[in-house]
C-alpha cells in the first residue's frame, strides 16, 4: 500500500518537470545574479528526477513495476538530453576554473 502511494506522489512530482524544463531559461533573466549560482540552481531544478529515481534504486524498489535502475538510467538520459538540447551543458563546461 505504501509503495503505490509513493509511486503516485513521485508521479505528481514528475508532472511538473516539463513545465520547469520549459521555463528554465527564465532563470538567466536576472541581470544582477551570479552566473555560477544561476547555473547551479538550473542544474538542481532541471535534474531533480535523477535523485528521485536514485532513491528507488538505492532502496531496491520498483516504480509501477519498472526497476529502479531502469528508471534511474532513463531519467539520467532524459535529463542530460534535455540539458544538451537547451544548451545548458555548454554553459556548465564554459566556466573557467
């Protein structure tokens, strides 16, 4: 019973991810912000499905019958693809050390 409730809660949390992804370029509209802090905040906002499914994999549970490892790998692939498509990975690796 608790497993299905956790799956429903995670599904509700994941429903907002496409909206966050679509609105994420607005995070760079602040002219007074620090670029490194904005990129870190962007990575946290766009990448939050990865830790969710990482917890599924860590505890060895399934997400609606799908293995936690499969969900984790799919979320990593999806998040990295979205970041690449929107050009965020280029911004991350362009900062000088």
